[in-house]
C-alpha cells in the first residue's frame, strides 16, 4: 500500500506524475511528529469509544514499534510511498492488520499535514532559541571583558565617535535578543491544534479535540476547521523571524570581514574558523563569515517563496501548500549550522584593543567632544563646529591626531583652548562622559550587562527549549 487513496481511479499513476507529486524525500523528517500525532489520535478514538480498547492498544503499540525501528535504523524509508503519512500507515497495517486501517477514522491527511508541520516548527523554535541563547551568552562574555576596550564607532562606514567593544557587542546582543523574542511570540500565537479539522469541515465522529490538543501540548484546538487546515501564517511569521535573524548574522559577518582585513586588523580569527588560499600562502580568509553572509539569499528565498505560494490560494487546502516544506527545512538547517559556527568563531577570535584604540584616536572620533569643549567655554556650537572642522583639515595635512597638537597649535584656531583640552578629548573621557541609558560609558554598560545577565539567567523564554 503506497497510497492512501485510489478507489475511484482506474489507471495507475504516471511515474513522472508520482515523482512530481510525492513528498516523502523531504517530509520524512516529520516522522516523529506524525507518529506522535497518530498515537494521540488513536488514544482519543479509544477514549471516545470509536475504537475498541484492543484496537487502540494494537495501533499505539504498532506505532511505537515503527518509531523505535526508524530511530534504530531497522526500518528504512521507501520511495514506494507518497509521503510520510502513507509510509507510517502502510507499515502499521503490515504489522497489525485490519486494526491499522482504522487509524485514519475521523482524520484527514489535510489536518494531519497541518498538525505535523506545526509540531515540527514548535520543536524547531525551541532548538533555535536555545542556540541563540548560547550565542547571547558568548556575546555577554565579550561585553564583560571589554568595557574599556576603546574603538571607533561608525556611521556611513566612516569613523564617527569613540565607543567600546562592549558597547558594540551589546548592539548585537539586542538584535539577537529580539530574534528570540520573535520566536517566543510566534510560538505563543501558533499554539492551536488543527487535529480534528478533517479535510476542511470537521467530522461527524464524536472527537474530543480538547483532549488531543492538550495531549499534544497545545493551548487548545483551532477555532475554525477551514483555517485549521489552510493556515500557514505561522510558517510565514517563522520564516520572517529566521530571515531577520539571518540579516543580523549577515551584518555581523560584514563587520568581522572588515575588521579582519589588513587595513583594520581589529580581530584575529582563530585558525579553525579561517581558510587559506590555494595560490597565495600569506592569506587567512574569513570564509565562515563570508558564507554566512552569502547564505542570506537562500533564507530570504524561503520567506518570499512561501508568501508567493500562499498569495492566491482559495480556502481551504490546496496541493500548492506542499511547497511549505522544502525551503522551510532548508532555512532551518541553514540557521542551525550557522548560529553555533558563528558563536564559536566569536568565542575563539582575538580582538586587538591596541589597534582599535589607535584607530579611534587617529580617526578624529573625539572631534565632537572637542567642539563640545568650546561650547562649554562660551563658543556657539555652530562656530565651534567650524573651528574643529578647520583643525581636522590641519591635522590631516600634518598627519596628526587632535590629541597630538600642541597647546600653541590649538590656540591658532581659538584662544578658548587651555591645557584641560587634552583631558577633555581623551578617548576615556569621551566615552565615560556618556552616561545616559544605552551609552558606552562603563557605568552605563554595567547596567546593561546586569540586565543582559538577568535576561539569560531567568527569562521565561527558556520554556521554548524544553
């Protein structure tokens, strides 16, 4: 038995049609969810008297044996079957006979497909959330160790104002924290069980949908059977969350690639997370970061593909929806290998505080603070802005940093400068005077680090990883 249908057909399915139609090559990964859903469905049928106790026990034992044999490699998937649902049911019938034919009572493949995918995504949300949590812990460790590692902050990829490496990493902490929060939000909204929706209009059997929903860990049954079998909003939201997370990884990758370049040298990547050149022996390439950046397109493609598939589908279920799986699986697999790789790459890399500080100092990142110094001495800000601009030109012509100018040189531009200018524009002063919430000073970062530590040690999202 390779199909769950065929009684009204008089011809065998064309081989090319079968190849085009079948989904077992990729939906086989849903076998755990399919078997678990079937066990709960059979248990409910027994509880409701739709199956006898003996039939229910045979089905549950048979399904448990199939799961064990798949896990142990004793039962291999066969291309003779259309999908994971027909594979499991056919093997069940082979093992227990006619009782297995009663498993599908009160159920359609439409609500079975919807259930399996929801359960699978729910499990994957937990796994990806756990990977992100570990990555956030790594970022927090970098933050804790680098509150006084001064570096240039950038706008337009131009050196702008001095910050610290801790402050820079905290920005990524916020991004990946939001990624986890999005997953948590999706997990809560999708937590309605489609099982019992039937093909689209429910069933005449006295099913206990609250029982199956509860046993499968859902908040309750979905409220509309047509929506239950045709809802893919949760998948679109999930892929959107993965795409945003991938975008964050790609932005981070771009910075690592830039920082690793000979021109910046802010970071030294561990040899285990770098590659060389087949012709240039001096090369040490940031290939992991480049591949993460490159794979962004395929994760985006999964989201756009499903949005495009769903845009014209009338209620309720249509075969187009089978396209919800392959690219979703690919996006999941991509993120699940990237996040731990990126985590390890950041954990093992060596940041170079001396190079970062020199870059900040010679990039005129303290120019705004020099202008603020003049404002404090009574110079209108717009005039102070012009004075410092002319001083920057002077420094460029003479290959100096603002800090390197003598007091006499400072006074060529304004008589308001005094010896306290050097303290006012030191990188430490520039950073430590920024005390507002979210700023880079050590005091502000202490508050931020404490909040991040509290989030990781006790946030409610940990329940996603169970």
